[in-house]
C-alpha cells in the first residue's frame, strides 16, 4: 500500500491523500454514518495541511481523542455541546491578544463614536502590550487575575475613578468579543468597580466671583511668599515677605469665556472647553448640549438658558474666533485636547491669583496628585449654590446641570446662612418687615418693580 492511501487499524478509520490534502474517513460514533474530514495541523496559532503521513496520523490521533469522549455520549444534543466546547477550546488556542481589537471593530455592538473608539483602541493596545510583557501568547492565558493586574498597573498612583474608567473600557471591548474569541465569559466581568471618593470643592463667594471676572477683564496679580534674611550679625533673622507681580495667562480672553460658562451655566471643564457653535442659539438665548460625562450612558441633552448678561456678551464676542473647527473657543479646545491637566492648572492659578488665595488641595486615597478645591469644578459648585440661594428648586438645578437625581445636586449646594434664616422665618417664624416686602414684590408687575427700584436707588444716594 502506497503512502498516498493508507488504511489505519480497525476503529481508526482511513487516511487518504488527495489533491486538497490529507483526508480522514471514519464512522461517526453517534449516527453510525461514514464521514470524511480534512486533517489540519495547528502551528504558531495557524492551521496548515500535514506535510506527510506522520503529521497526518498525529492530527488524526487528536481527533480520535475527541471521538473517544463522544463514544460515551448517548444523545445528539450532548454531542453537539461537546463539539461546541471543543471548538471554543481550539479558538482560545488559535486567537492571540493582538486579535482582540480586530474582532471588536467587526462586532455589531461596537461603538461608532470617534472619540470613544480612540480611547478603546488605545487602552486595548496597552492591554495587548501588557499580555506580551507577561508572555501571554494565546487568548486562553487571559484570566481574571491577569485582567485585574493590568487594571491595577494602569491606574497606579491615580484615583479610584480612573481605575473604574479603565475597567469600564476593557469590559466594553471584551463584552463584544469574548464569544468570538472562544472564551466562556468576559474575564473583566468578575472585577468590581471601586468606591468613588468625592472631593468637596469650595463654592466661590459673590465677592470672589466679581474678583475673578475683573481679573480676566483687567489683568491678574499673582502673590508669592518668600523667606528672606533680614538684619546683620546677632540681629540677623528671616522673615516672610509677600511679593506681588503681574500674571498674563495664555489666551486670557478665551479662558474667560470658559470661566463664564462654568460660573453662569454650570459647565464642566471638558464641556466648556469643547463647546461648539451648533450647541448655542444666541437668538433664543439658549445652550443645548449633551454632557460628555453622560454621552455613553443616558445620552440626554441638557438645556441651559443664557440669563447672565456677562455670559451673553462673552458669547457674542466669541464669534470673532469662528473657524472650521466649529468650537466656540478654538484655542482652548485645542489646548484641552492636547494637555487638559496643564489647562486645568492654569484655570486654578488664575482663580487663586484673582481672589488672593493660596491653592488648596485635598489628598485622595490611591491618587498620585491631590485634587484642587479651587479648580474649574468649583465654578460648577458656585453656579448651583447661587441658584439654590436664590430659591431655585433643586429639581430645576439638577435638570440644568445634568444630574440624574437631586441627591448629587445637594452635594454641590453651599447654602448661605442668610438663605436658611429667610426660608425658616418664612415657614416657621413671624413675618419680618423685610419678608413682608419680599412677598409683596413677588406678585408685582415689571412696571411697579421699576418704580420701586428707582425709589430705592434715590434713597441709597441720600
């Protein structure tokens, strides 16, 4: 018998070589029917035809091992399940970590948002590099322990929020690909998000708000403390001296527009810096946008009326910067996309310089750099606090700033003692003359209010 056609012993079937490669004929243990299967050798994660009868026999023997297990199976359903399990095992031994991104882009549930795709791809590439570093060559080596180790390395020295962001990204990628890759489950699914540690920012006072706006309009003065030697001989000692100097931040005018969006519209840093003209309707005095933080979750648009004259005038001035990017403040948008941490520090320096205060930070567990309580996000606290102190219901403030519940909004409110006293007097105490006047004013028309305003102005001058 030639090498081209070789019959194996009883129960092993027959191996036959033809133009397409090596073929194995055998009796199916479940159906009893005669079947044929092309033999393949897996080498470096890829399938190829056997080079000779020896390799063909080795490939046949592996399949015989599978059939031996199938002989003990009594039903077709059990056989199908065993075959499916075998195929998954082959898939995990065939696919490599480098195949994850290709399979994700082909998935029907892959996101189509360009900025999100960029983040997913970058994180996946880091995960692939991590697997290579750990010498994980095939998908079967990706265990929950490996996934946890990767997330911890990525988020080392950062906050719990950053840890959760990396975890969410990898969960999203593997959720779309784990079945295709032959995995039994998403290896990142078992990992739990860490508890977020909220940093309580300080709301700026009305006087500080005025100081910030005036500084952006007229210029900044920075204050620095130095320890200098004073005197001679035995009287020589050191003293703290405060030195003031001029400070001119880059793109001051455009920084001011972003600041106004934080103060009078409650914008987060990313939304203020990357706002486009498509989201602004100056004629209707309205801003309608989807906050970046909730684009992937609720995707709900937020409407903010432009009621502050400063903000309206600022947006009108911003029209002179219109360009092909469509951003309201293009220089700041470019700065944010290039180095958002540098931009955030610039805002903090501006606010502290304007208010004459030292930058104060709060340490957070697991975070390499402390969070500033006087940074851009403090403007959002200020906006919510101004509304709450003016009597705007928390439900209304929550809808304006894009909070899903008023519980979050309550964290942002810094209610003034005067407001608490006024509200308690209104509800429980005797009505003071001031409160009686306020109640009367609430029901007055514009003409009456203008007359009263003129009288009060005259009285103040006297």
